[in-house]
């Protein structure tokens, strides 16, 4: 029986998003606290989604905010040390902040989930 919020399919999507955000809330503080470097940004499985590959083998599926993916890729190409400096969980989802990327503003990426390392 469909509900006003979009029916059972939407309820399932919301529960899946909550589960992913809960898992990231456990993982991200360790990555930030240990200052694990970003090693690469690769093409992701979907349009406008990239793979953020960390030095410890963690791979995050991320979407750029305001050109963030391009700035991270350029910083890595220029051999800057890029690390996660923070993260937040809000209505828009989980967002990570990266340090070591040149520019006047902080670089933020929306985390869509985890990916298997190759």
C-alpha cells in the first residue's frame, strides 16, 4: 500500500541511504583522525560520480560539489598531499572536506557510498 511519502520503494531507498550513512559515520572519523592520504580519483560507475581511493585501501564513491572532483584530481596531479580534514552528516547526505587542495574555499565532496577496491 503506497504511502504519501512515495510508497514502499521510496521507504526502501531511505532505509538504504540511512544504512550507508551509518556505516560512513563509523568509518570516516578514523580516516580523518589518521589523516589517511588520498591516492587517486578515478572514474566512477555512474555519471558525475568518482572513486576516491585512499592510501589504506578504502574507496569512496563521491560526487563533486562546485567542481570539487576536478580540483582534487588536479591537486593529485600536481603532487599535493590531499587528506580528509572533516566530514558532516546532514539532510543532503554525508559530505567530506579535503585539505591540500589549492583554492580560496574548502573542497567538499558528497559521499554516495563505499566501493570495492580493485
